[in-house]
C-alpha cells in the first residue's frame, strides 16, 4: 500500500466488499452455488429502492451479491437482456469518507451515476459510470459500522 | 461457513483470489486505477500461454487482474469485441485440492473449459463454462504455497 498515492486519489480504495452477479432466477443461482461451491446464501432480501431481490454468498474475504430483477423497471433488466443467462454486473470498492470521495469525483468531472444514497444495509453508496473505469461498473460504499 | 456443505460440494470454495478485468490498453487502465483509487499496479507480465499482458492491483483482501490481449489469437479478444471499452471478465475462486475438484467436476458433467494447467504464477487453474455458473465466467485456482 502506498499511502501517499491513496491520499492523492479521488476515491481512496480500502478493500472489495462484494462482486455483484446478476441472474434471471435467484433461487436457481443460490442452489447452483451451493451445489458446486458449497456456499450458503443469506436470506433473500427485497430491495424496492434498487428494483432487485438479492442474496449474499459469503466467501471468507469477499461476498458475492446475487441479484434478480424485481419488476419491469429494474435497472438490471438491460444487463440481463444482453446477458440472458446472467453475468458479472459490478464490483464494490469500500472507501472511508464517501462524501469527500463523491465531492472529489464530481469536482474532477468523473461521471457518477447517483449521489450517495443509503443502501438497504444502511450504508451510503454511489456508482461510477463504466466509461470512467475502463468498462467495469464500480460501486463505491462506505465501510460497515463496527459492531 | 457450513463445513458439511463444503465437503459435499464439487469445488469447495475457500476465498476469492482476484477479479479479472479485460481492458483494451493496460497502461491506460493502470494509470486510471491509480488516479481514481490510489491503487499501485504490479509490474506488467507477458503471459504467452494465455495470450495476455497482465498487471495486478492489490486491494487488501483481493487482487484486480488487469488483462490486455497480446495478439490476434488472444482468448479475451471476443470479450473485448463485445465490450470495446473493457469489462469484468471473470473472477477466481480458490479451492484446496484442485485435482479432486476437477475430477468431481467432470464426473458430475460440469462443463469445464480446460484441464488443470499451471498458470504463470506456478499454481494450477481451470475454468468452468459460464453456462454452468449462471452466466459468470469463474476460474478455479489452487492456493498460493506458503512462503
């Protein structure tokens, strides 16, 4: 880790929180990951605000977020139209001070998809347009509060 | 972690080693990740066997593997033709006994893309066809040897 590099960056990255995997059917994907990799899924959660049903698979160091569209207006429908069997949709980087990161992103003309909004887990998050990050959709999230 | 589930699975998953991000130009992507996220890249490595040039970005718990095609025969060209700006190409799951995992995969009719082969880092790896894993291309790798 180069601390100076971090301090000068727009969004100092700490770690990866999860990999987002869009699927047409959540239950099928959960059973499949369990059978192949022995991964146990969390309870399914409906996230109205993001138009998805999700479940997390925990894998020691990182989570896999399985996402299924909730309705016709779901923002992942377009992705699934292009990838009908599902696919890797985004990954999520954790940063310490999300509001400062967002402000630096905007003042440096980084194309962001939304202002920091509270996710279903209570943490603030925003997305960067993939054209800024070499084609990868990246979610920025603040760290989980220490219990 | 449910140990019984793991033992009964085809490829008991331990952790994520890296996220593979295919890009049209490695140097541009390295500079971009450094500027935006303060991530420092490893030296660039030419992997003839896989037809790619790669660099790793370390992020505490997980690596990001940036990959650029080496020539016209590179296996990531098709992906980049569909995603000209780049995109998330695969992610890599670590399993303890890769030969047993491979044998169980095959005897359970899982569509695998290759037999375990030594990667540039000296560890054995194979890929599963995305149709088996809900559209996500997943690489299976054995753990790094303890130094």
